[in-house]
């Protein structure tokens, strides 16, 4: 899937409509756009064919209205164009007024929204824009495109298709790598059986030579009377959800139910250690 990003567009809040972040891109020599739409924090991602600034001749007047009201409804002074999307990722648009200050933390800034939107574009997430005004194809979801997961020689965890690294603290990474080694799953009550493997992984990923510190940490992690392992899994899952969003996160998180094995629901064919 070859995607060329042509530009990023940011609209500022106008009247009661919150600002949005759009990507104008090209795929197989066809122009498309994708954007995020919020209504009271209900997040949606929509895709359309065409150019945000100019209607295609193949559209009739009604279709033009559907496709371009999402962008051209905002007045020119509230539309901002960035030809290099990295400028937006590097916070150059974060001063733009997308929503009221009290909602900014939950709604996000252009850099945060664009990062998620880029991931969703590569993962093929997004409803047809026609769904904004009706129930047409509402329940036909496109097939997700999952990134492979690579653990490199420095034990960094990359999702190359989404161009991100999962940034985990050492003990979180220790737990995650253990579960990557055991896609069949591990029950919480059996974690003590993996103590030697945890020590081996810890020695590989930690820069510390403090053996007493390592022993203490792993003893706490494998003591089921404590809540250490549950806490690590919960924090790992939150980091992944914040990074990828709910639709993708479920494939990369460590999930399970009490009494059953917890596991990462990603095919072994997508996981590699290099």
C-alpha cells in the first residue's frame, strides 16, 4: 500500500464546531483525504475521495457539498495548510485554537491528533464520508491493516508500518517481552514458573549491574499475593491504547480474564526479533 502524503490541513474552531485535522494524500494516483471529527468527545475518522480544496468533475453538486463542507465550511482565515506533515508533528500548529481551553487536554492538539490519524491511515481505519449524513454502509468496516512488530537488537519495540516505537519502562518492557515469547499465554497464577526467564530477559535489557535490585523487582513481580504484575499489564495496555487507539490496541495489548491465560493477540507471523 503506497501512500504519498501531500499536505496536512488544520481548521480552527468556528462558532460551535471544533477544529479538525485533515490529511490530503495520494494512493495509486488517486487523491483522497482523511480527517477526524468529534462531537462531544465521540471520536470518528472519515475518508473521502478528492481534493479538499477543489471538487472533482466526477462529483455532482450534491456530492461536492458532502465532500467539501467538512473543510470549506470553515472560513479561509481558519484554514491552515502545512506541506510538510512533520512540521505539525513537531508542534508548529499546536498554537491553533481547536477547542475551548478546558477541553484541550482531552481533545488533543494538532500534533497529537495527527500522530493518531497517520497511524489510522496506514491501518486502513476510517468510515466512508457518506456515513456522516446517513446510515449508508454504516456497518461495513474496512479490513484493518496490522503492522508487524519488531524487537531489535537493542530490545526496542517497533511497529514499522505505523512508524512508531512502543516506549515502555524497563519493568514494563520485561513483562511485554515475556508475553511476546509466549503467545500461547501465561496465567497470572503461574508467573513464578517464569522467574528464570524473567531474570534472563532482565539481564539483557537492563543497564544496571545491581543484582539485589533485580532480584527484589522480579520477586515482587512474581509474587501473586502482590499486585505488581497486574499493575504492569494495566500500564502497558494504557500506553498502547493511548498510542494506537482502541481499534488497533486490542491486537497488541496483553489481555485475558481471571483464571485464564493472559496473552497478546497478534499472529506470530507478524512478530520478529532482530
